[in-house]
């Protein structure tokens, strides 16, 4: 059974920013058997292609966008994508994940992973329209905020393109900068700064392909039960009502809330930052990511 | 032996002697939640539960004292008493800063079997936690054994509720731990179990078979869709469960009486979920969007695509979500769905596109000339041509619209057909 019949696209896009060359390659079926989801795939490429002691900001540091076999299907939260690279904040393995609408579009464009190598001399945007891949200059949006950059890229390429962009902090190599798809962020470990060091302002991507699962009837049944579990889960109810920050109070109580650069583990005004406080004071509307019942 | 007889008599009060099954309602939530409507209005809700035909109601000892009248009379439900509690949610759900780390958990008996018997209980229910620290598990076993001993002496049935929570429990091993904990609880002395569903029939059947005592399945958080709890009950019954102990899915339901009656229909009368709620399939009607509920997650589009094709894509859906972006405001979205306006029927000169006898659009493929007139004919732009130049249009999934079934916030609902105001879904 081929990988394409069971959730994968069996294709990796390799982009070299130094030479501006792009190529595609297939996944290794023997290796795929050992890897779990997009996270495993990203870790595999980072492990395979990192050089020892390479600086996270050097062109040798590979940067991988990944999606998993469930991405693009009706499985809950199947629009998420991950980024894997060496972190400028911790100087070690970094994986960060992001909701929104980029993940499934990358899958429908036909890619399980996009491996970014090298570094560009000038700011660029990568434009992927299914099989066709090209670079566009990004001097005009270099320095723009993520919201402004997203708006301009969608204006330029069309609303059916999904984007990921970095903002001014990432351009200035801040080790806490993220990567944004619309208002959603892959925020961990300073992944944005790695793209900043490569002068890749963003990716605009369109996908009109398909994702195939091996046993559609069995898949549907499992997906339906998974959604039911989410609808009947105490934890998901808290997520719906108060967002990811619903655990902030617990974290603070446990003394694990980094405060003043972790000189302390508890913040005296944490009750103003809990999910409860947020949802009460600031929420106006629940908006969902692709295929996600948690909002 | 009189003691065994005592247990049998009381279990027979809980489990319907005709079919050996029971529909129970858990209403011991005053323990664990902040005062929510289902806790404050408990008496009114429980009256409805009783009139719905519940076989048993689980309450704390304090509530049993205050609401004893609910359990009076020949046909009143059996009283089940929650006899233990622990100090996890010390001051309710909103004061999380006061919660304890798992290592400080203490579980305490809050009642004893004898007191429960004196207020007329048919059984007591206690927790059995598995997955925390070794010490905590040891205390749990000891306490459960103490309760079992006490219950045996006076002939009161013991219902144990195993809970797999803690650092050692993961999504991978939770089912295995639950199955093991069920058997451990029985070995300790449980006469029946209250236990969460394992989410598939096969593993739950294993749990039921290995337990060897009557198993009652619990519900969990309240779902917005009453079908969820009923489907769960139906699956558990197929796996051999002897009934249900639903809490919030009943006490927070819009109509607790109907919810209990629906569960009874499944448990005692062998009805199917579709028979109870009306089938999701083959209902006449038309789609109606409720934009205020839409979160823009596109799950309706995914469900639409997947119903009509085994593959997934994000282009061939027959409805769509439209977004509106305003500066500095959250994204707005609304579903654009086929309202069965029949403009496409008018646009088709060949008479190939018609409203079929079942009330949804059908295409006569022999008559269709692939002229494409229906495409601009749809004022909402919901019709396109596929690779064979045949129109792709909303056929209401042949009467069972998947967008309605999958949309959690009910942003797409099935409205009655034109001119029919009675058949509201």
C-alpha cells in the first residue's frame, strides 16, 4: 500500500534560498514506518540534515514546515501545521505548532513537508501554487507587521492563498518571535527569527489537490467518535469556555508560571491573566480553525 | 443468608427485575462544581427526572436528607448515596489558585453504609482512583475495602466508580487501565460499577465481560447535542452494559424529563437512537444558515466533500463559508447553503435538474447536456461543473445533510420544507 493511499502526499518540497532552486522528493517508506505524524517527519529531517554545532541563525540550519497524515481530513484539528528547526532561544530541538488554515492547504498543495535550506541575500516570499513554486521579492513588505504583511500578500496573490509570515521582531532576530498564519501563531522557541535570518518573509500557498485515507468508512466512524469525545469532555469544555489560558491559574498555583525571568514561579496579578478573566473581559466572538471543534 | 438477601432486594429495587437494567441519574455535582443552575435548581430538575422514569438517583448524603420526599412512594427511584469525596476542588472551579497538587490529594469517607441504609439508600457509590501516586492508590484500595466490608455486614450494595486519572494515565493506556480497574473494583467487593465509556464497543465489552457484575456507563460533560449521550448509551448497551448513570447530560438538558425518558426508551424498551430522536437520515427539509453561530471552521465543507467522495479536498464542497474581515475586529463568517430556491431548476432548459420526490435536487444524467446553464443560474454560486462537465450541486446528501450533522455550534440547521411549518427539526 502506497503512502498516498493512507493520508500522506508522498512528496517533500525542498527549497534552497541561497541558490533559489527548488526540488521535490518522495518520502522513504521504510523510514515513514518508524515516524509518528508530522512531528516525527520534521524531527527526522532536522536530525538528518543538521550539522553539529551549527548556529541556529546560520544558513546551515534547516527549517522544516510539516503536516501529518491526518492533516486535511475530517479528523479533529486537522488544519494544524508544525515547524521544526534548531531554536535560537534554546540552541536545541524546536517544534512549534499552529492552527489556522495553512496546514491543510499545504497538504492539498501536495506536500507533507517543506524543507527550507540556506539563506537569501534579499527579503523574499515563497509562492507555492500546487506544483508551481517561485520566489517573489519582499522588499516592499519587509518591516511590516504580521497583520499588514498577511493582508498585502493575500491582496497580491488572492484570497484563496493561505499565508505564513514573520513580523519585525523576527526580522530583527528576536529569539521569542513567532510565525503567523492570520491571527494564529507558532510561537515556541523563536522559529520566526530563524526565518528572519534566512530573510524569508513568508509563504503564500494554494492547494487544490486531495488527501486519501485507506479505509474511508472506518475513518469516518473513528472521526465521529473522536468528535463526540470532544463534545463530552470536561477538559475541552474548559478550553471552549476559557481558551488555552484556562490552565494558567493551575500553573501559577503549582509555582510553574515563569515570572520576572523565572526568578519566581508565581505572579501576584495572575488572576487578571487567567482564561476566566480573558473570556470575561476581552472575548467578543469565537472563531474556529480549520475543522476544529475547540473554540 | 439474610445479608445476601439484603443486597439482592436492594439491587432489585435499582435494576428493573424484568430486564435487569437501570437508568440512573447522577446529581452529586454540588460537590464538584460552583453553584451552577443544575445544582441550584436541583429539586425541580430531580422532580422532572423522577417523572421521566429514572430507576435511581445518585446524590450526596446532605442532599438525600433535604430531598428525601423524591424517594417516597412505591414507584419512586432508588436512592444512591455518594459516600466519599476528596479535596481536589476545594473552593470550586473558579478559584483554581486554591487547588492542590496531586501529591496532596486526600480522599475521605463523607458517609457510611449504615447511615445510608438508615435514610433508605439502595446502594452507596464510592470512587476508586487509579493513576496517581502509589500512596494515593493504596489509600483508595484500603478505603474501598473498608466500605465493602461495611456494606457486606448490613447487606447494602456497593457501586464503585473507578477513575483513571493522574500522571501515569495517557490516551494510550487509559482504556487498559480502566479495564483493569474495573476488575480490581469487583475483587474489592463492588456489586456494580459506574464507569466511563471506553469509546469503542469492543474494548467496553471486554471491560463488561471481565468485570462480571452489572456495569452502568457514565456520561461526562454535557454535549450540546442530546444525540451524543444517547449514542454513547446505545453503544455501551451493545457492549453488555446494564444501564446508564448520566449526570450533566440530564441535569443540564433543556428538558431533563424527556432526556431521561429517551434514555429509558433505549435501555428498557430496546429502541434505537434514530427511533427515539427521529432519524437523521431521510428527513424532508431545507438548509438554513444561522450566521451568528458560525465559527468559520469549515467542518461543514469537509463533511460535504467527504460524503460525496472518499477523498478529501477543499474545492468540491456544495456549500461554502464566507468570511468578512474588518479592521481590528475578529473575523466574521457565515455559511452559504442551498435554500432550495429552485432557480437552477428554472435555468435548466432540458428539465434535467428537478426537485425529486424526496424533496431534494436530483439530476437526470441522461437529459443533462452539460450546457452549464445551471451554474450562473444559482444566485449563490453553489453549483459548479465537475471534470466530466456534470453539475455538482447540493443534494442534501440524499436527505441526510452531513453539514447539519457535523456542525457543532448549529450554524446550519434543517428547516422545514417550504409551506410546511409542522415538521421542525
